[in-house]
């Protein structure tokens, strides 16, 4: 299993490879996942983003309810 860098560009396209600090990824959401193959890494990166977005929505809703 290898550590993959998975990036989502502002346009919604996904890419793998490179380092998280790669200048090409400056405007991207970047995730690092362990996977055996590129397709698996992309799927795990998309899942990680989905979890991140859901968590951000929950926190925003909670803050709005408290505020």
C-alpha cells in the first residue's frame, strides 16, 4: 500500500500524484490516502472530501443554532 496525494481542483476535477505542497495544487483541496491503486486513491480522496464537507455543514448548522 502506498501513500497517495489526491487533489480536487476548483473546477471539480480530480488528480493524483505529486506532493501536497506542489504549486499546481495551490488552489486545490488536497488529501493524502493509503491505497494500492490510483482508482482506489481517487475513491478514498472523494470519500474524505465528502466527510469533510458534511462535518463543516454540521458545525455551521450548530454554530448558527447557538448564535
